[in-house]
C-alpha cells in the first residue's frame, strides 16, 4: 500500500465529503471532524481515522433514527 492511499490531504478530504476546503477546515477547527497528523508543514488525515469517524457518525444516526421511530405511548388518565 502506498502513502497516497493511507493519508489524504485537505483537498482530498473536502472532496470525500463533497464540501469546500474552507468548510472542511472550519469543521476540523470546531472539533466536528478528526484532527490531522502533521508531516513537516503538511496536514494529513489517515483514511482509517476518517473511516472510524464515519462509522461512529452512522451509528449515532442509526440510534437516533431507531429512537425516533419508536411509537410514543401517552398515559391515559
């Protein structure tokens, strides 16, 4: 496996999520996306880290979807 397939630069990450580079950087700065690893003066995101983040987000979404789809039972008086 080569270096390019293990790590993504900011442009590749933004393209992965179909957002602008600036928006991607803002989400990283806010802590909504994983922090990069520094290689010299370059930021790189391990693909494995992004995949783990995506998996966590999917699990959160599925749990909230399952909770939302449960019928509400109101107490009768």
